[in-house]
């Protein structure tokens, strides 16, 4: 069964304390790995798409990387406004479906 | 511009009401999606439209009826809902159906069924 597993479920950081979120996947024929940020009561906001192992993408304090089995979202010197739930999703080859992980809730304290 | 708009933002309805949710995108995307999201859970796919035709129905109860009037609009008609249908309903769109293209989400409609 196709699965996307995110860890940790929740993460508390102090402002400026860098860390990483993990997304491991067992999606057959994975054709894309997506990261979204979601604030409470709002729709997911697109962050990154990764298509092949070794690929890296950056945006401000965020950097996403992809290996053959997992993806990492690195957060460098986070700020309180980075607090949100971060969702990882895999696109299964041959279907029109995203397989979502359960998300990591990040809290950054000032 | 990667904007998907949804109306209304909030909706409260009784179990005997009929209401509709609306979604619009002007990015020329040919795939549109409806998702349902319960609190502290990831989005759950309901329907997929490819080139204005329904291509995936994830065994959603018939009290939810999707409609795609044209390539920019997507509706979700609601009738005789149950309290457990209360959730955040999200619309999304992507460039090409069946491809691993980025899905862009709207802000959602918060639905409460009394």
C-alpha cells in the first residue's frame, strides 16, 4: 500500500534553532514529491516540488531535499511566522492522486 | 498568478438544506479537485475533473454532487448532509490531468452541518 509517513508529528523550536522535518515514502512509481505549508483553517500553500533523487530546492529559510526513500525539509534559523503544519505528499505514477502524510506541526517560539 | 478562489468562506446548513460550494481558477489548468479535510488530518480526495469530465470519484456519498460547468469553474452541490460532513472543503487545480504537476489549493470553505 502506498504510504507517506512524516516525522515528527509535532516539533517545537526556539527562534533561530535550525532543524529538519522528515517525509519517508513507499509510493509505487513515485513521480513527484510535494511540500505544502498549512496554517489553521486555511488551504495548503505550495512550497516545493521534487522529481528526482538528489534534487534540492530552496526558498528563504526552507530547503527541501529528496532521496530514493525520503525527503527532508530543512528549516534554517526559523522565525515565529514559520509556525504551521507542513504537509508532504507523493504523486503516484499512473494515477491522478496525491498521497498525503499526516503532517508535522511546527511551533517556533520567540 | 497561482490563485484558486472559493466561495463562501464559511457555510452553516441544516440537514435538510441544499447549498453549493464554488471554486474558480484562471490559470488555464485542466485538472480540478475537491478535497475534504477534518481537523488535524490531511486532505482527503473526493473528486477529480479532467478536461471538465469527472475522472475520479472516491466513493463519495451521493449527497455530494460535483459539477464542472467550464474549464475555470468547479461546483460542489450539497444536499441532506449529516453532521459528520462538517469539515474544511478544499478545491485545487493543476496544469495537466494525470501528470505529476503541482496542485494549487484554494483557501477552503468551512462547512458546519447542524
